[in-house]
């Protein structure tokens, strides 16, 4: 799975512009948005990677793609820190760390975008799980 990471000026309407560009193509997303001073960023996980690429290109929105793994973690203090430390010790940079599902019984599914996916797979081998953005439902 790929995450599409966009950057923009941190002002009203920028996230909407990026999300609308993808929505116009009928693509369902799991979006994340963050403002950092005068810059902002968004990450989009989608069920249609080629369509998302086309939508962002058609709208003239710059982006980069980051490979994403999904893991299942206990939802308790220190778990994210432990995973982050293990990846850092393996020389893996985290580009995205976002909860995408909270299941039954104190478990969370986390999407992690990394620069070295095979190294991350080794480090996270016991936590890896399957998860995908559902396709849009016709109304």
C-alpha cells in the first residue's frame, strides 16, 4: 500500500482542495492532515492508487509516495514509542504513523509509512496485519 503525501501552505481551504481533487474521481480515502507553522501536510491512503496519482496530477498538486505497512498494536502507553525505537535502531525512518482502526479489546491498527520497507517488515514481523481502505460505496 502507498500513502500519498502532499504539502501546502497552512491556510484555510488547502486540505479541502487536495481532498476534493481525489473525491472528484470517486476515490475513497483515509485522510490525515497536519499543520506545522506556515506549512501543512496531508497523507491519503486510498483503495485506488493509480486513480489517486491521476487525480493529484490532474489538479497540479505535488505529492510523494511512501510505502505503508499496517501493524496491530496493544492500545496502551509506550507501545508506539517502543515500535518507533525499534525502527530507529534498524535505521528506518518513519514518514507516517497513523491509527486506521481500533478493534475489539484494546488493539489498534496503525499504518506506518517508512523509507525502508523490507527492514521495517523484519522489525515488525510479529505485528504485521492486513488492512485496506474500503472502496467507495455507491449511494
